[in-house]
């Protein structure tokens, strides 16, 4: 799968979930589509020539090289159930981390 097809599948999943499951209005649906399209490219961080590896220059290029070697190469660790669990866990941890924002303990919303 190429980067554009990763992004397209994420966009379609985000629009479908936003429209049929969460019943989002148009601005929130557009935001959900953008976030899920971007997040769907993350599994290709294990390929140093992938689109995401060029996002922030040498920083993401070096990170992609590291992930490629730790995960066993492209389409191994990050394209598996373990990879899905790792990305989901990282997203949940980022959501629940202290700090400003809806998931943190300080910010706009009450703690959950």
C-alpha cells in the first residue's frame, strides 16, 4: 500500500465513523477525516523512503530508520496486531497524559 492509499483508507474510515457512528456535523467531520487520514500513514514509519519519513527532515528520517530495524523491516512490526496495539496504546497515553486538553487533568474539561 502506498502512502496515498494509507491516507485514503484512513480518510474513508474517519468519514464513515464520524458520520454513521458519532453523527458529527460538517466541520467536525472534516477534522475527523483529516486526523484519521494522517494517522493512517503512521504504519509506514518503518520505511525510510515512506512519505512520513520525510515529514520533519533528518528527525523523522532517523526515527524511521530506527523503527525499521526494531520492527523487523517494512510491513512486519508496524503492520501487525502488535503494531496496532502499540499505536493505539500510544494514542491513548497521549490522550490521558496530564496537561492542557480534553484528556489531561488540567485544561477545559473535568477529569474522567
